[in-house]
């Protein structure tokens, strides 16, 4: 009985270390090691031998990674840093420097801000356009 308790505490120590690493390191994976270690600690507490404990650890680790990791990452991960150009999609702009599709140069003014722009067609300065996309900080526009 003493050996199973020591083994259970050893597995709980592994789970504790995995929890500390999970919180400290920006990597999502040590929580699964902790879950496997807790399951192995339970099998140790029930009196099973080391091969069964290790098998339980590996089984829970692999199953939790296979079944839960992608779901948890999808749920926990945000959209990322929002783009400054996302708010401009669909808005109207005035061409301040003619847009030349062969050179890919031109500038537009959207809501008081000056932006580089390009289009599939030539658009003269002073024409009104609509923002339909963005490639980095270059707006893609079409005639209104």
C-alpha cells in the first residue's frame, strides 16, 4: 500500500510540474501531460503496477491530445490583431492621385485618411471609388 501511495504522489508531482509549465510557457500542451499524470495517479492509488500506470498515462495523454487539442485551440484562440483596413471595407473614397493599373500606383482619401490604392482599371483623380479589399496597407478599389 505504501508503494502505491508514493507512486500516486509521484504522478501528482508530475501533474503539478506540468501545470506550472503550462501556465509559465506560452505553449498549449502540458495540460494534457497533467491530465495523463492525474489518471496515472488514480491507477497507482487503486494499487495497479507501474506498467498499468504508465499505460494509463500514455493512453490519456494521446486521447486528450487527439480529441481535445484542436477544439480547445479553436475555442481559446481569438481572431488575432485586427487589421486597420478591415474597418474601411465597403466605404467610399476619393481618388487623390490617379490610379494606374499597369504601375499599380495611386492614392485615395478614406474618412480623412490618405491610403495607397490600386485597381484593375485606370481611375482619374477626383473620382469616387469604393474599397473592396486590402493587401497589407494598399487598398483595392473599384469605381462607384
